[in-house]
């Protein structure tokens, strides 16, 4: 099961993103599903909090056994440097959590369009 969702920017966006993930429980192992919920919650919450008050796009793809790839885009223009700096020591805990849980993650150059990969 894949997810392609546009979420209205607002306080309910993270919960709606998690609800979409719940449909993946037959495809993903519980531990991976748990990590996916945390990563998506954090990235969507960041998009709502720091983004330009525009819809947030969420894309998730199961990419083989025990692997899921995702993207969260908020149409912001703060760019790669601002996101990476906030994941360093001076930033919030959330992106450090993403950094710890994701096998790989990054930001498309010149945007706030975040991609990630999780594995069992």
C-alpha cells in the first residue's frame, strides 16, 4: 500500500498523516510502522509549524520487504541549510529523532522538501 496525500496545514495534519499510515499495518512490521509514524508525525508537524501555511504533501512507498520511502513537502523556501542546521545541536529534538530513526534522509536542494528511507 502506498500513500499520496495532501494535508491542509493546521493542527490536525499530523494526526491525519498518522491515520493514513495505519492502513499500512498489513504491509509493514510493527517496529517499522512505529518508526514511520514517529518520523512522519515530526516532519508533518515541522511543515505545519515552519512552513508557508500551504498544503503539506505526504508520499509514502513500500519499497520492498522491510523498507519504506517517504517525502514531506510544505512548499517552503527556507532551503537545505536551515533544515540541516535545525537538526544540529542548536535545533529541536524532532529532526534529531528523524536522523536517528531514518536509514537515510535529506532535503531536495533549495527547498524544504524532505525525503527519507526507513528499513527494518
